[in-house]
C-alpha cells in the first residue's frame, strides 16, 4: 500500500483522456477560449513555431476579451533564450515573447524559471496547465510536434482533471515559489536582471526548490464522496529528500500483481532498477513500454549530417539491450514484457506508472538519472481503489500499444555492429574514455 500525506477526491466522470496530440491541442485551445478567471501553464518551453504562436495568440485573445483574466506562463529560463540545437545567433523563444508583448494592448506574464545555473545541470520539468478549475496534465511542451501541427507528432499522455482543489494547489505552488519569491523574472519584459543578480537568484531558487512541496489540501477540499478516486500531488528536485522519487519507489516496491512502466528513454536510476528487480523476483508481471531509438527526438538516419549529440538514442538502446540480457529468464517465463514503440518519423515522449490496476502515476519524469537528481519534476497520483479508471486507461493503453512490437530477447534489438559508421565509432570512443558513464548521469 502506498501512503500519502494529503489527498483529495475526484469523480471518475471528471477525468478524461485525449486520444492523441491533435485532440489535445484542440482541447487546450477550447479551454483557453472559454476561460473566465485564470490560465496558468508550466512547460519546459513554448516554442517560436506555428503551434507556439497559435497558442500564444489564443492567450492574448482571451486576455483581450476578459482583461481581468489572470494569465501566467512558466518556462525554463535558459531554454527560452537559446535557439534550437544547431542554430546560432538566436535569442530563442524570448524574441517571440517580446515581440508579441509589444504588438498587443494587453499584457500576459511569461516567467523564466532558472532551476540551475546551466541548462545541462537541470531544467524546469514541472508540467501542468490550469484553465479556471480544470488541470490538463501532460508531459508535452508546446510546439509543432507536441501538438501535431503539421502531420508529425510526439506521443504523450493527455489527462483532463476537472478539480478545483487540484487546480488551486497547482497554481498556488507556482505563485509561492516563482511569483511571490521574485526569483523567476518576466521574459517578456525588455530588461532582464543583470548577470550578478541572476546568479544570486538562481542560487536562492535552487535551494528553495529542493525543499518545495505542494500545500496539503484543506479539510474542505478533502470532503469527498465515497466513490471518488483519491488524488495526491508531488514535486521533487534533487537527489536528497525528493518527494516524487520516494513515491515512485514506493509504488514499485508495493506492487504485488502487475506493474506498467512508460518511459521514452531507458536509463533507470540504480535505486529504481533494484526495486524493479525485486518486483520481478516477487513474481509481479512487469510491462515496459519504451520508445525505439528511431522514436527518439535526437535520432538522425542521415550519416552525412550526423552530429555528436545524435549518439544519444544509440546509448539508450545499448542500455536497454544490457538490461534485457541480464533478465532473460523473466522474459522467458512471461514475468517481464517489453514493447518498443515506433510509428514512422514520429517520436515517443510519454511516461508514468500503473500499479496493480489501482495506482496511476501521471508524471513528466523520464524515470532516468537526470529526472532523479537534476530537473524540477512533478506528478499526480490517482488511487483508484475500485477500478473505475480501468476502462479509460485500457483504451489509452491500447492506443499506445498499437505501434509497439514485443521484444523477447536482447538479440531482437539492433546490435552495435549493425549501426552506421559514425555512431558506432563514436560509441566505441566514448566507452574507451569512459565518458559514457558520465553521460548516463545527464541522460
């Protein structure tokens, strides 16, 4: 049994799941169009592309229609000020934010959250979108691929939770730690604090986030109906005292019958790997849904344009092959099931856990060392003791599984010898210098 400190009830009828990225985009735009009081969005980035501009245009339009509408957007401070990988001399997405603010008579708030001194060392990975009393929970950021703007998509999970208590608590966290602290500057103001102030604020915010939590639900909020699903909220930043990591480990360790794990990039932290092995030894039926290397954001099949960073999908694949080779007996007896997801040139980004058909963890955490120790992550745990969510989850699971293939042994995965010359030689160099061990901490 998983023990949590503070829960709130939500009816099964107040939980919906969008079918795909395109549907989620329409859901988001529809919610924005009918907003009356507040819109709070936290995402890694809101991109300067067609989808990003469309969502921002919808937000400005909503503000023009209702000037009292409280609109606050939160994105990673560093990510917002650089171009895409390979781009140079770019002010990043902030250039768009500044231009839009100058073009409109009304103003919205776009805050840059500096989780660490450098993007490599940790980013804002806290996800959620509140429109009035609805919380849209997804690991997706806002750009063309995440919202399936032009055909291609990046698959995620898309939950709509109609709960004022969850929405209030989510917004309160953003208010407490990013707005009231004055440690997350407005990106769509012409001037940012100077480098000394930014450095000092990052130090203060990093310390603050490591001990940050959602507020406990009030007695009034906890007044629920007998059939309600119990929802709890968690946040984590840093290796020590990480509340979200603890809950993830508790879920795996408490599993008795079934455990489903979604992760796009297979590189489980060592503590979680130990918990998973213990579950397999107990006879828990474990199902892993993992993105194929070709479904990774960094995958590039063109060797002529292959760059060093694009070795990342191959590293993940070698980690997965090693994991399987050491657990063949569980694959053979059916205790462990692995399915690789690939759908053409589309990519795979979803995460989460489902334990014993009762506990559903919605999270943006990639369940890897980076999420475990560097990024600011959050999650929502739904305790569905009576199994009311299973029909909706099974439908979601079938949609996700549609583009997967079963893997019965490590030999079913491409060998390193079969890789194109550039990634194969680069992997060899990384192993020889032992840089791959360092890389795994940041992947």
